[in-house]
C-alpha cells in the first residue's frame, strides 16, 4: 500500500470537502484555460485578417484608422484619394493584386463598400471570406452582395431592394439616396471576418450615387467624385516587400500607405494585451484563492486527523512518510482540479464556439495543451503543493504520545 | 527483555514519574496494574519510546533505548513492538484488511509479498475473515479490538504493549478479547505488557506489576 493510496483514501474519506476544494481549483483553471484559448484564437484571427492584404493605401491621416476602416470596417475613413493613384499602384511591378475601396454610404448601420468584382474571388490562407451562401456576385452597378450579419440583422433577402444613406453610421437625419436603390443578388456565407458586416457592390454604384446627390448640391461636375476612392487594398509579391513599398508610397505620392498587420499588432499589444493580462490575473487570483482553500482544507483535516497520524507513527511511519502523504493529498487535489478545470474550460470554449459561430462566425477552437497552458497548469500545481507544505509540516511535528493520549 | 532502572520523567509542575526498578523476562505476560493516574500508561509510553526519560535506563533486549535517536525509535517500534489501545485506534478510511496491512507497510519488516497472506491469516485467527472489506465504523467494538490485535501481531513483534485493551468493552466481550490476546501471545511467544486498572483482568495474566506510587506529586 503506497503513500499515494493512503493519501487518496483520506481524500476519499472526506469526499464532500475534497470535492469542493477540487471544484474551487477547477474554476480557476477553467478560467485560465478559456482565457488563454480565446486570447490565442483572437490574436490569430485578428492577425489573419491583417495578413490578408500586405498594404492599404488611403488619404493621409492616422494609419491605424486607415487599416481599421478599410480592412475591419470599424472606423471612419481617413478621407479620399485620387483613383489615379490606385491605377498607378496597380501597375507597380511588386503588386500581384489591387482592389479599390469606395465607401461613403450605409444601410441599417452597415457600410456599403464599392469595389471591383475580382475582390470577390480573393482568398487568403485557408479562408475564402467572400464565399456565397446564395445567389451570385454583383455584375452591374447597384447589384449588392450582403454579408451574413447584414442579412440576418436587416432581414434582406435575395431580390430585395434597399437604398443607402449618406454616412457610415445609422442616423435618422442622414441624407437618403432614394434614386439609387440597390438589389440584393447574393448573400455571403458567414466567415467570422469583417465581411459579415459589409455590403459589397461595384465601385461605379458608389460613384453614381454620389455624383447625383453631391454634384447637384455643390454645383460640381458629377465625375469629380467618381474619380476618388477611399482606399486601395494591395497584395504584394512577397511580405518582405512591405516596408519598402510602404515607404515608397509615402515618399512619392499624396497618399498614405500602412501595413495592416503591423498596425493591428500594435493595437493588440496596447489594448487587447492589457485586457488579456487582466483576465489572466483574475484567473490566477482564483487559483490563489483555491490554493488557500487547499491549505485550509488540509490544515483542518490534519487537525482532525492528529490521532490517525499518531497511530501511523506508532505503527512505524517515519516523519518523512507522514509529511509526504499530506503533500501527496495536496498534489491529488491540485491535479484533479486541473483535470476538471481543463474539462470545464473545454466545455466553456465549446459552448462559446456554438454561440459565437452562430452569432458572428467566430470559431473558438477546443482547448489545446499549448506551451502557455502547460506553464499555467504547472503554476497551479506548484501553488497547490506549496499550499500543502504548512499542513504537512503540522503533520510532520506530530507528538505521538500526546496525540495518542488525547481522546 | 524489558528492564527499567531508576527511570525518572517529569510529567508536569510538581508531578514526577519514577520507577526504581522493573523487569519483564522474554515471553512473559505481565499486567501493569494500578488505579487511574498511578503512572502505568506513562510507563508503557516510556517502554515503547513514545516518551523519553529525563534520567535512568530503559533496556530492551539489552539495548538502552533512551540513547536511541528519534528515527531509531521509529524503527525500533516498527520492528519490535505491537500496540493494542483501549480505543482500538483503527484508521477509519481503510478496510479491516488494509488496517492490518498498514502495520506491516510502515514497519517494513515483513517482505511486501507476504503482507496480504499474513494479514489474511491473522484475521482468520481472530475470527474476522468474513469482514475483510468492512470499514472500522461498521464493526462492533469487540470486532474492532480483534482487528487491533491482528494488526499488532501481524508484524511478528517481540513485544506487545496493550493499554487498557478491554477498557471500552462490555464484560463478556472483554473476556473473549482477553482470551484471544493471551492465546495468541502464547502461541507466538510474544512478551505481553498489559496496562489495566481492572484487578480481574490483571489476575488473568501470570504476572502482575503493581504500579501504585509510580507518580509522585510534590507537596508544597
């Protein structure tokens, strides 16, 4: 009969207390597991989106704003730039693909993005974010392909028509382009990418809508707006060319180039990095409290078990064996907490996965034993063992004659 | 086998245990008899190394155990002694069989492969072969003491120290347990030192040592 068996028997003998301590450890471990998994996936996805295009070119301003507005459809654009610049860039020898982006209107809070048909065929990595769920791609002005979230939230279906409002936010006072209704010809599959929130059409549609409304209002020639775009998304022959190409654009043209992945990584570290640290800190705090509960649970158990320890000593158990048996109890509780916590974390991620895939197409992967998780679990185990030292020391100091005499 | 010579141990302010001389031969079965508080349990604790004397000599098989280190005493108890307590002192989380095996596991005198067969044999001899998987809490007090006796003897000790082994038992059960203990000690050729305040129990052993007056209280 090993010390492991003896320690296990004592834990089993006080099942409820042991179970509660294990659950408290498991809660901390599950939080850490879920946070680390979500962090890794969020970062991976964010960076994947950022890697889709090597360079974004737009009007001069804040490069992060340019990236957020054109790649993630999140911020206001920095302004417009001449279409000629796009055409020049497209002809550059290092450019393998270039797509214009024209924005200015929205429908139901979702921005209308004018571009070229070939963007719909663009894919990166293993992802095809423009895959159709139904219908076809736009082929003529004012034909629209809507993202999955747009279709879900606005109720737009194949063949429906809608009109855009000026501006990128949902505002009751915004100007409505009544004369230029769009027809839904396609609905994109949910991809978990920003495209779920986009309404895509031919660039000419955006130009036409603005030629009409603003040309008259400002008394300008209609084609003036038609020759401007919001930004250009560019794929280079190699990611190694990013810095050189970016510097070249910034030096030689009236536009600004930004590398999406660089901007996003900066943002991630500044903003989400802090959030991640806070969540991890909470996870470790829960584990520290759990370690305290291991300590208290074992300490109380040792006090109640003084007589048993004295009996073992009388039977010939050495002080080292008694110390070891209590440390092993702490090990069992920590290990069970980690295993249960892993399952809880995996369940949370699975539940989040089914919810987020349905809602926003964000796939949460199963909890995997990454190096970070192994390090976190090891830290939890170490904390548990440290928590066992005080009760083990108490047991080590058993006064056999006195404890046997005390009834 | 067991010898105490001018052994002194302070028990508290003004309370001192003193045994001028005691001797128990190997294989003897002796009652340490006396009223409550007379020092008989202290004497047993000194003999078993659970208490250390302030002065004097405790000799067992010729070895002066008051000179032995703490870890040496652990080994000494494990190798040579078996304990039977008034409150049985079985370990609640373990089955009857495991309780008996534990005695051998900690002592590490008997080879591991013999633990189980030897435990089974001892439990058979005390009439508990049918309760191997029972936990102590489910046994009667008489059965518990029989398990304790089996545990004490399983390790093949030279000396059994029994502290009021019938103190928690009704007279009929006490009688049965005493009969069993004496028979087994005789069969195994084990020295038995049995503490009791009950003259009737003491009279069942061939020898009696009167412990009256071992504890002295200083008068102020």
